[in-house]
């Protein structure tokens, strides 16, 4: 029996964040291993605002994002959120 099989799944407690940077640091440093079920399924959690969603990204775009994120020293999630935020802001400014 491994330590993994003997471990009970924890419930994720998401704190209130004072800034986007604080939230990004939280998610970037979160070790999800303790929140996985014994069957290897990723944890699911609900937030009051349902702020996180999943989207599909083409493999070739995902690879470019991963390389760029690595070069910048940030997670792919952080990079995608920054890029999308910038694009939305630019679009709003030109409308």
C-alpha cells in the first residue's frame, strides 16, 4: 500500500484575494495532489462566483503557450489569463 492509497482527500479552501497577483500566486503554487480522489480523478470545487472554467485549446497553441509561460517564469494559466485580459481591454478600447 502506498502513502497515496492511505491518504484522505482534502477539501480545497479558496481564500479571498486582495489582488490579481495574490490570486495568481495562490493558483501557481497550489499542489493539487492532496485534492485528487484515490481513483486519480481531479478534484472539483465550486466558488461563489464560479470564476474558473475549462476551455479546450488546440495542441499547437497549447505548446506555444507552455513555451512562452516557461520563458516568462509563470504558469500557463497565469499567462492565458493575462493575455485574455489584455485582449479584452484592447477590444473594449477600440469599440
